[in-house]
C-alpha cells in the first residue's frame, strides 16, 4: 500500500496547526500587552516601555518564541525548549514588574501587564502541550525501500 505525497501525516512528522495558531496568537497578544497600560496611579499611566518596566525584554523573547513555533508545531525538541524558555522569560519579566511596581509605586496593574502575563502563560502551556504530545506519541515507523527482485 502506497501513501500519497499529499496525504496527511500523523505523529511527530506532521504539523499541529492548531498548536501553532494558538502559540502565534499568544505571542501577538503579549506584544500588544507591552504597548498597553502596565501601571496606573491616579492621573499617570505607564506602558511596558515607560519607567522601570522591562517590556522590551518581553518583545525580544516574543521574537525568540516566534522563531521556535514552527519546530514546536512539529513537536520538535528544539522548538519545545525554545518556546518554553522564551515564554518563561516573558512571564518572569512581567511578574517581576508586577511585584516591583506594587511595592514601589502603588496604584494598580494595568490591562497590558495582565495581558502579557496571561499570554506568556499560554505560550508556556503550548510548549508543555507539545512536549507531552511528543512523549506520548509512538515514534514514526521506519520506512524501508523494497528489496530488489532476486535478493533475499
């Protein structure tokens, strides 16, 4: 039985388009969150670039995560580690700013900071989802070329 070239693939060889779409959408939301309000106190509101905020780190690690999404969608270890590490760094940066601002500035955390935290969590979840899928799926069967006629 021959499998066509355009036949859908399953297992570690095929792509998980849904996983890639969720991960890319979360990366875009994290970048949007950097430009949103991170801290507001009375008449003043600061975004991820203003004041002591490290929103630029979120954008750098979002680009790193974006570079690993294709490999992640194929359940490749390089993509899984890249996206998980970048998502963790994004989450660490946003939560660090949340805790630092709370003790120094007062006021309240803005929607942009919460969006970055939520999106970073989803990015890390995507990487963990791909890792579990990689571990649980059996390896692709080995494909052998047919033996020439007359050979044993």
